[in-house]
């Protein structure tokens, strides 16, 4: 069968709602796009541990500390599911990680902002995990089986993350004047960067057309951003927190909340490496890589020993 016929059959399967699995024929562009997206997603989960990890030692009580520890560990797990999904496409995990350490790979813009107060931990759960859930619920239905299944598991855990974050914010919003102010300040700093997480507007999103044709994405960046806005504004109103947007208004006709314009210059600056925390994030990952080298060497040595003496090790 020639490649044109294979492509026609592949696209017919996708139109039919079938999942594509690792050993199935797929166009090289489909493979490339998936490796790009899945690896960026994996890097985001791993870098995403840093802003919250920053608060583990300063969580206000034991219950909060336990939840935060569990959440940060979950993000590491998500990174592992995703690197594994990328490997099913023939990608090499070490090369992907090296691209991140060399500053050549993208990861979500949102993790280049600092966590200045405890309220930021609540906001990350409420806004950032909330946004991730909107995006990943779609990705859990995407056309590539291993990525869809990884997202299904991730979404289940992100739901708990969002709840713990919103609960932190509700507690602060109903607390002292100082706590309320802290929550509002956090909303003010994170609202716009969270809207940017969904990617550039539809007219400026070079990958969307191809990704949507192959049902890797089922909705556009703007459609998902709108869904997040419509879900989140009633939640902010319920706790009397203001969205920092003087142009925000409800459109009775469309049933959507309309926002003012997003500062796309800021977004492009951040994804080019000039956000407030880009340098520190990569530096932290490089240190973690260096400090973990002896653990990986020990694990490799153990695996090698197991390979050489399978019977002895199996009995041990
Ligand atoms: N940040 O053509 P498009 C999380 C890049 S996980 C940085 O629209 P596409 C969990 C894009 O890569 C959050 N770069 O691209 C958590 C492309 O560059 P390239 C991450 C961005 O792929 C919670 C260029 O701009 N989630 O939060 C961003 O169609 C709490 C043009 O853009 C995922 O990765 C951005 N925000 O759509 C963890 C989900 N947006 O590669 C810890 C999977 C765009 O051509 C704590 N990914 N760019 O050089 C996706 O859904 C998509 O890739 C989008 C972008 C929606 C991110």
C-alpha cells in the first residue's frame, strides 16, 4: 500500500473515532506533533512541581502540608506517564530531558511566575489545575491511545488538586482582612497568565489546524479558554473575589463572559525565556539532575547486576 492510501485509511479511522495505537501506521507529522506536544506537557508537569515545592516547608499546618506533598508527587507521576507515552512514539526519554535542561524545550508559560504567598498555592490549584483540567479532559478523548489514557488518569488526580486549591482560597476569602487581601492579590497576579496557558489566539496558533484535523485537539485554544473563563467566574463570585478586568462583562446573547484583551506580548516574552522565573526554573532542574546522578548510577548498576544474575536476584 502506498503512503497516500495509508494516509487516507489513517484519516478515515480518525474520522470514525478509532484510537491510533503505537504499532499502527501513522504519518510522520502526526508522530512529530504528538512527541512535541506530549514532551512539552511532560516537562510542564515536572517544572510545575517547583513553584509549589517552594511552599512545602512553609505550609501553614500538617493537613495542608500532607495535601501539598501529595499534589507535588502527583505532578511527578504525571510527568512519568507522559514521558512513557512519548516513548511509545519512538522518542528517547533522555534526549527529551536533555532538551529541557539545555533550555531548548518549551514547557507551560504559567510556571515561570513566582509563588510569593501561601494564597498562590491555592490559586495554582484553583486556576492552573482548573485550566489544565479543561484542556486535558479534551486530551483524554484525543486520537492517540497512550496519550488519551495518560490524560484520563491525570485528570482524575487534577480534580483533587483543584478542590484542595479552591478550598485554600475559600478559607482565606472567609478569613481575616489580611487573608482576604492575600487571596485577592493572588487572583490579580495569576488571572491573566492563566488565560495565556491555553496558547495564542486561534488566528496565531500555527499547530491548531493540523492537530484538530487529526483529533489530537478537539477544540481550539480560544474555545477552551472561554470554557475555563465561564466556569471560573461564578466560582470567584461565590467567594467575593474580583477578577482584575475592568472590561469583563456577561454577554446575554452568547451566554459567555467576555474579557478585555490579553497581553500577548507578555506571553511571547515568557515562552521565549524572558519571564520572571525562567532562569531559576531551568537552574533548579539542572541542579536536581546533577544531584540525582548518583541515584541513577546506583539504579543502573543494580539493573546490570540483575541482568547478569537473573536467578540469584529473583530469589533475593
Ligand atoms: N506555554 O500552535 P500553538 C499543568 C507554544 S500542565 C508555553 O497554539 P499547540 C499541570 C506552543 O508549544 C500544563 N508554550 O501550539 C499542572 C507552540 O510552540 P512550538 C501544560 C506555549 O501545541 C498544574 C507555539 O506556542 N499542558 O498545568 C503555550 O497547538 C499545576 C504556538 O502555539 C499541556 O502541555 C504555553 N502556555 O497548543 C502541573 C497540555 N501555549 O512547539 C503542576 C498539552 C502555546 O510550535 C501544577 N498541550 N505554546 O515551538 C497542549 O494542549 C497544547 O500544546 C497547547 C498549545 C494548548 C499548550
